[in-house]
C-alpha cells in the first residue's frame, strides 16, 4: 500500500468522523490534529482504533506520542513501518 493511499484513508476518516473547519482537501498534514482542536483525547483513542482495525496492526501505548502520531504524515510513517 502506498503512503498516498494510507494518507487518503486517514484524512477521509478524520474529516468524516471528527468535524472541524478542515475538509479532506484542507486537512493539515504536518501539524498536530490534537493541538489544532480537530481531535480531542477521545478522538485520539478512536483514531488509534481505526488505524489498528483498518490495517490490522497494533499500535502500542508507547507509540501514541506526538513524535509518532503528531500529524497525519507521522501516522502514515507509523502505519508504513507496521506494514513493512
């Protein structure tokens, strides 16, 4: 799976399930969705559940950090790493 497809799936999920001023086209890819107010703490939990179920991966508690999941592009990198 290409990173573009992973990115598209994440952005579409966030836009559909966590309404904000951002759309699929305007969703920031390199900024923290938590800091921007797109996600709250429960939204992060829901997002982790989506990522794990959609790609059949396990995201460990220690990976749920700003360094690993702090932006859409960081999440793409994490999923790519898990799928490798």
